[in-house]
C-alpha cells in the first residue's frame, strides 16, 4: 500500500511525501479509524496504510537525526530556546 491517490486522482508514491504530508495523512487515517463508522474491509485497508505511513515518518525522523549527528560531528547537541 505504498501508493495513494492525490487530490487530482493521480497515484502518488508515499515515499515521495514530505514528513509533514505523511504525518498529516497518518492523522487522517487515525481519525477515520477512531470514528468507527467504516466497514471492516476499509478498516483493514486504513490500518495497512497507517502502518506504511508510520514507517515512512519514522524513517524520515531517523534520516534527520543522522544528518544532525553528521553536522554536529557525532556529538549530541542540546538546543536551548532563545530568551
């Protein structure tokens, strides 16, 4: 379930989504599932889509963490909010 239709009806590969778009879609899936008014078959499809989106989000977070470690020389950098 790595592909989804975008608003124009075109099939879009989930791997091309930004983190923010993937997270937004994941939230939509969760809301649909929590509503509890969809048939079992759709529920299973939504679950599969949600798992795929969750994996994508985790992978994008891990990639961002790796870039931060690379930039910081492998050291943990604690950011402090500006006052």
